[in-house]
C-alpha cells in the first residue's frame, strides 16, 4: 500500500534491515513536501482499510451462519376419507 502511494507522489526511498523485524526507511532530503503528502494519504488509506472488515471474513461468517440455520423438515400428511 505504501509503495503505491509513494509512486504516486514520486517519492524515492530505501529500506535497510537493522535487526530482526526492524527496518529503517531513508528518504531524499529535498522531498519533504512530497513525503508529508505521501504519509498523509498513506495513513488515511490505512485507517480506512482497518475500519472495514475484509470481504473474505464476511463470506466466512455468512457460511457459518448458513450452516447453523435449521432446515425445515418436510412432512407429508396422509389424507384419507372424502375424495
């Protein structure tokens, strides 16, 4: 997601691994305005994405709800008598 937004604003950046699960992100100094706009849009998209549940989770919940519904039993009544 960040890469898409960074390409939109033409922000040059580089990652460096500093430890296990730790990375440093380097930017060019002359792109301060572009970096600010880039991070503003990235955080807006990330927050919007975190508010909405994923479609796969919704589908899984719908499947479970459908499994738990009781099915109606079909009953035939024998009608004898007047015809």
